[in-house]
C-alpha cells in the first residue's frame, strides 16, 4: 500500500466529531449511571411500567419484610408531594422486624466507604418516632447501622451517614422501627459519598469516569426513543425531571421499566459540564415514536394541535432553563438547583427517527421555527427519519432542504460489511445542504471485527467531517442482565465495567481528534476492490498542539506494509506515540497497546492483520 499526502489541500473539519449518545435504556440511568442504590425508593413502581403487566411489578417492588409482628402496605393519603403519591405504612407490634430493600440486583458497598442515607418519615402513631437503618451483607451480617430519631406528625426528611465495614456486592438496606406503632416512610435513598465529582444526587463515579475518558465533545440525551415515548402520554417532558426529587414525575420507561427521573435534566446538564462536553438534549417533535397515537399501538397521532402552543413553549423554556439569566423564570429554577451560571446550551435535537408524515411535519416545523425565532444562536438538529430496511432519508431530507434546517440527525445500525462497503457514504453529500449529525450508528456486534469496521468507517467520516460535524455511537450503557438493545458501548454490572472494543475505538477517535484533515491518495497493489476497501487511512492535524495524527485500519487477515511520506508534514520529528488495537476478528476483549516508536527512515509502516493503528507525531 502506498499513500500520497496532499498537505496543501488540508481542509478544516469539525472539532466536535466524537460524542456519546446516552439513552435511558438497558437500566442506563436508574440502577446504572445514576448512583442511587435503592430501587423503588419512592414506592412509585406501577403495574403499568411493564408491558407484560408482571404482577410483582408494583409499588412494593424490591421491598420485603423480615421478622414477626410487622406488616406494611402502600398508602397515598397526604403524600409528600402529589407527584409522588405513594409511601409505605409500616406497622410494628413487637420490635425486631425490618422493611428491606434489595437494591438494583443488590446494594453494592465497599469496605471503609461512606454512604449517605436519607429518608422522609411521619409518625402516624405518636410513639413511632425512630428507626434503625442497617446495611446488611448478603449473609445477613450487619455492615453498618445508625438510628434516626424524631419523626413527628408531619413529613420530615432525615440525613445520616453509614460506613460499610466490609465489601459486599449484594448487600441490602433495612429499616427497623424502634417502637411499636405505625410509621410512614418515603424517599428512602442511599448514595455513595463518592459520586462523580462529589455531586449531590450524583452519578456513579467509575462509570462516569469511563465515559469522560472518551473525551466526548457532546452528550446526546435522554434518548433515542425514550425522548419521544411510545404514545403521547409517554413523551419525555423535561419539566417533570427537575427540582426536588419528591416533586419530579416518575414514569414508565418505554423500554419496560420504571424511570424515577432522579437523573433528570439538571443532572444531565451538570454531567456535560463536568466532563467538558456540549449538552445535546433531544425533545420529541410533537409526536411520539412513529407518530403512535395516545396509547401507542400503531395509531397515527401527535400532540393535539390545541396543546401544541404549550408544548412549543416548553421547548423554549428548556433553553431559558439552560441559558437564562437568574432573573428569568426558568433561569431561576436552575439557580435554585444550585447552578446560577448558565449551562451555555448551543444545540437542541428535535425529533428522533420519526415517521415522516403530515402529522409529524406540522408539529416539527412549529417547534423548529419557534426555537429559531426566539434563539437564532441555537443550532437546531432535525431528524430525517429512520433508515430501516426499505426506508431511506429522502422525505426527511426534503423537509430539511426546503426549510433549511441547519443540521439533521441520521441513524443506522448495519453489518460490518455495510460499513466496509459504504466508507464513501458522505463523499457525495452536497456541501451546500444541512450539516449531518450521525446520532446513532454501530456495526451490529461487539467483536474486534465489528469495532474495526467502525474504525475504518470513521476514517471516512473524518474525511467528511466538514459536513458530518458530530457523530455518536449506539447507546452508551447497558447493564448486564437488563440489556434490551445490542450493541452498546459499555456493559456493566454493580461492581464491574466492561467497555467493548468499540469503546476503545471511540476513545482513540476522541483523544486523537484533529481540526484539519489532510487528504491522501491510497494506492493498493491489487485490483481487487474487496481488498482495497479493507484498508483505511485518515490523517488529521490538531491545531492546538500542532500534533499530526495518522489513523490506519487493516481489516485484512494478513499483515501489510504501507509506504507513506510523512516527512512533508512531520519534518524531522520522527518519534511517535503508537497505539495498536489488534487481535482475532472474533475477540471481544482487547485493550490497545501504546508505545513510543521511531518512524522508519524509508517511511514504511507495518500494519498487523486485523488492526487499528494510530501514530501521533509531536507538532512543530
Ligand atoms: O438506541 C436504541 C434505539 O435505536 C433508539 O432509541 C432509537 O433512536 C434507535 O432506533
């Protein structure tokens, strides 16, 4: 293989290219990134959360009793907040019994770590004033305990700390009343003190850190299909997800579980800020998934036109919430949550893979136009519909062309072969039209071969990053045992994090990004198109450091030698950091190897079979 570089034809490319797509799917939020350890803390789980109407999926989910002469029920008279209508009434006749929460597949605790516990209590019997809080190990051993006193006739919140005496991945949290009587209990919460960046109501530190290491330039959230729901009643409304936790509106997650909204819009914005990423919230385009009607089920429908003004206002208010001065209504709400400074929102996604119909178009354009009229500086990212078998983006693009939507969101999940054969997907895109945000893409699978096909495809995306300004892989997180969608970027359980090889590819692209693309002609000593397509190359310069990054993908089953005259762009600095990701095509767990190397004097590079190689040269 020989490569001719054309440094004089270097072109500016997007410095926003690598980001992540966070969808609350696969228990990515509750039981995942959101560090809350208590499941169903608010007794709001409902039979309707589950399509299967699993009879155990109700307000008592994850809770059980131990001991004698103790009973409980869920009540809803005078709750803490109307949005949190249910709470537990625990009746003790003889002390000793406990109400126990099993967490999300257990409560994982670590020896010596501090946990912040909080609960709201109300003494229904004046006697029932105190409760002991215990962390119990899998075998029943007490790992920590403390007693809370002072429940009164009105709801009162208590905060205490617990330090675990041992590590246990399947501990439980127990509440043991100290006196006979009836005690009302709600908002039972346990967080590790060490959340990501120490945030209150924060995120799981190890998971958030793994995400940060990709160096995502942006985070798209909260979905995917979660953003538009599977019926009008299931649309994700950002206003339901901010403010005090007990005032947020939990709801059915369309992926078949319960969404507390504890990880809500404030926390999403804060996370973005904490990792230096631009927030890219996605709101429904006034229609739920595929324009499904009120209850879903394929009925065509959208938010009734009589309610659209309010819906449009909600979208406008979101921008005020993110960016408004604290004197504004929604800016003040943000400040009340502890962030007086604006979040500097620059992008908003409107719609997700929607079916392009009149119902959609009318509502979508109402929102796009209202946002642009009030906030011309905000980049509106439209949707061009799904890219399934038998569909394409034509109708969505026709609207974007006509209405001059600045950027559109494309999605595709395909085979590795598709990615290999479509490296030129964006080469012919008209540069005068909307920019592209490749919001979801993945080769279907989690092997090295899949990851290499993505690395190869991304060389083509970098080449076209004058028009493709942002790209994010399939859903970011998936909890083992609760995975509804594959592939995902990072699999995890309560104690382990298992990044895929695709994660390593994303991280390499995130860490070794550039803002100038240096075109190159690649010649391969064969006429076999299938062989030629298995070699990919992309050369970028990072203006800030002046560094040159060469990315090389070899998807052939044999090693190959590549000759490239890098001297013209790297001068005499032949020392490079070399990163190689290689293995057998079916491998699922590989880490990149990194070393400092010297470029061979004749400019020859050896590329291993099935490998992704990156060379980073110091700027001059
Ligand atoms: O990522 C899973 C789903 O795939 C998303 O919700 C949707 O946008 C896409 O079809």
